[in-house]
C-alpha cells in the first residue's frame, strides 16, 4: 500500500537509543564487579577487548547530559549481572546497585524513560564455568537476580527486557562470545532453560511491580524466498521458524513452534523437558514484544546431501542446514561497509508480520548501521550515510504504523560509540563519537555527530525531517 498521508507519531512515542553494559561501560574489574564471559574472551586479531570500552562507567553524567541534549525520551541499556552479583548469585555488590541507581536517577532528571535489559550477552563467569544455561539451577539464579533488580529499581523503571537476542546466542554464540555448550543438544537445552527463566521472570515482574511492563528482545528478520519456487518458500518458512518463531512462539503463544520442534526431533537435539515445564511457560506473559532489526534474510531450498555452508565474511557462522534451508545473498539490496544487507522495507514487513502474528505492541530496541566514522579536518563527523539509513527505516516504520501496527518506541543502536560484539571499536554505531582508536585510548572525548543533530530535530518535531 502507498499512502499520500502517513499517520503522525503519537505524542508519547519513545524516541530513544540503545547500549549494552559490557560494550559501553568499561570499568570491567572496578568497584567490586565480578568477571563475565565477555571479560574472559580473547578478542579476534587486531580487535580491542571490552575492558575500557567507552568508559561510560566513569563518564555517565556527561553521557546522559548529551542524551538529554539530543532530546531522547528513552534510553535502553543493560545491567551487568556480574556488577550486581559478582559471583552470579549470593552476595550483592552494593556499589553495582549504586551505579545503576545513579544512572536511573540521572535519566529521570531529564525525563528520559529507562528501558532496562536484564541480560545482554555478559553472563557472570562463575556461572559460565559451571556450564552456564545448561544447569537447570540457573533458572533460580536468574529469578533471584531479577528480584534484586525489581526490588532496587522497580520503583522507577517501567520497561523491562528479559534477555537480549536469545536467538542469536543459540545460532551464533561463538561469534558473540556467549557459547558455553559442547554440542547442539546442549545449545537447545540451554535455550529451553532460558525460555523457562524468561517466563518465570515475566511472572515475577507482574507479581512485584504492578505498573511495569516486560517483554523479550530477540533479533528478528523477515525471511524471503530466493525465487517464487515453492521449495524456496518452504525453505524460507523453515528458516523463519528456526530463527524467529521458535523464540517468540514460546514466549508469547507459550508453545514450542511445531516446525522448529520437528527439526530438533529429526536432528536428535530436543531439549529434555521436565513435567511442569509447559506450565512454567504458560505462566509467563509478555506485555509487549521488543526486537532488534538490522536486516532481512533470503533463503533458498537445500538438498539433504548438500554440504553445510559458512558465511563468506563471518567464517564461523553457519548459513545452511542441508535439506532445510540455505541463506543466500539478495542482489536487490545494498550493503553496509561491513557487508550487512540494508533493507528498510523489510523493517515495515517484519513489523506487520509480528503484529499480525502476536497482536502485542512492539518496541524497537535496536536498529542501526556500523560505519568507519572518522573525524574530518574540522573535527566533525559527517555521517550522512547513517542519517539516510535512519531516515529510510523510520519512514518505513511510520508506514507500518499507518498500516495499523502499534509501536511503542524506537531505540536505535547505539546512543554512543561502543565496542562491537566481534568487530571492535572501528565499527561505530553511535550518534556520539568517542575519541579513541582500536587500541589507543586518546582522550575519549565525546563529539556529537551530524546524525545527533538530525535525530534531535526529528525528536523535537516528532516527525522525519525533510
Ligand atoms: C546486536 C547486539 C548488540 C550489537 C549489535 C550490532 O546483535 O544486540 O549487542 O552489538 O547487534 O552488532 P555488531 O556489534 O556485531 O556489529
């Protein structure tokens, strides 16, 4: 559908921006913080670790002041589990609580709504050493941790996200530094425990905080068939079931997706279920679906005797399952300098698909473009490519909203430059430049980019400039 007139954004629309603790905070071993899986990684060659990151832990007030200047109505950040519970369970680190209290208070001072992710890729190392999500006891650990968060911050935080990109941890855990499983059966067992832990925490949230809302935060991608061959369409549906619906059906419909279940059964990698597990799933209900959107995926049929294929750029990433699907390039789409396809219309498509399938309000918790931003001779960052990216994606979101989709807010990745999951500091996403290099920390000064002023205008006028 083409529209002559798009619906206006609601007055209370949550224009925000996103970060995650380990990618932005630094201070990896300060003020009692325990180690996390991310602290223990050996980064890829020529790539920085997460120890200093953007030094947000020490510059939090300055950063929040800039967020306020940009006009943010919301800020989506994560809490580092190992800052609150250095050993993952047991003794609370008061200094960790104090830091997030200061951050939340500072945000509210400027009327910025905190949107809090409880777990974003940085599992406490002591829990990871025990096998991480493979141990069923971690469900209790996650619940205890959540309870501490609700008790300490629930009077001020109204939007909660359970687990960031659970699906990506399952599908690409080795790239994200989150993998603790030894084989695929273990991976899906961990997934099962995460689903149960999420359901328990959503239930707890509703019990403890009457006016708070909570939801999952997977990475969701519309899946296109490579051609109009029915076999390609079937492969696209297979991949959508394994990549998207497995996670959201379990959380929202509170059932295992049948196509995904049949795949796990065939491969002999089904999770072991205990009596009562389905009741646990049924007892947790999300209030909204938060999701991260970067690109669409295109898929063709694959024959059972094809060999497994790997991504050209991310060599550790598997992109096919013989007999099930094969991810292929989409020649209609341009790419970012880091080879990610750019698909704003796909954003509208997936917003509509999600709303149609689940009938819950949607909250965008990530969307953005990684670029090699560099200061020009006047000390400025002219990131027109990023502005164009946002302009197109926000227009498509507005079209989806005109199509009838309920969207609560838009929180692009990222508020400020930070360390990418596996491509270091050179891959920048922020509205605010951080003056450091991959290894040379320089002065870490904050410099608003051109996109900062563009987004500021958009938020002020509550419409896309131009
Ligand atoms: C999402 C993660 C973020 C983030 C972003 C960009 O998967 O939730 O943590 O980093 O993607 O990805 P990358 O850093 O790999 O470019």
